[in-house]
């Protein structure tokens, strides 16, 4: 029984350390930029979106302008269950803990456009 408080303290220390690690990772500029881009796309489109983090290309933080570029495939899911993919090109300025999207462009590939036309006609 005498080891019980020590085990609890170890668990608390481990939990606190894990929390700090997760909080630090969540604050990474790349993650902040990706979240800002996905939030703006979801807000503007009004449609559910799916971003596969591994497929996204996120540049290094430009120290002079405090910007990051995020690009990659973005899947929109329609209310009918149909989906289409667009290419996201987004630039985010990170300052003072906030992220502002300063450029956002979505591009359809010719294949996706042709597939969408076929399915909808």
C-alpha cells in the first residue's frame, strides 16, 4: 500500500508530460496553418470536407513574412454522398498565436471535372 501514492504521482507526472507534449505539437505552425485553411474552406463552401494530413504539402515558415503555404488534395462530400476532389492552395500568415488566411485557391483537375459532368448528366 505504501507504493500507491508514488504510482499515482508517476501517472500524474506522465499525464502532465503527455499533455504538454500534445499541446506543443498542436501549436506547431504547420498544424495551425492547415487548420486555418480547412476552417475557411469549410466556412465558405458550407460542405463537409476531408483533408488527409499526410497528402498535404506544408512549406516552411517564411521568417520575413511569417507565412506558410499549404497545398494538396481536398475532398468535398456532397449531401447525396457523392464526392469530388479539388486541389487546395492556401497561404497563411501566423502572428501572435493567430493564423490568418491571406490566399485561398481551389482548383479542379480536368479528370475530376469530366467525372463530375458525367455523373450529373
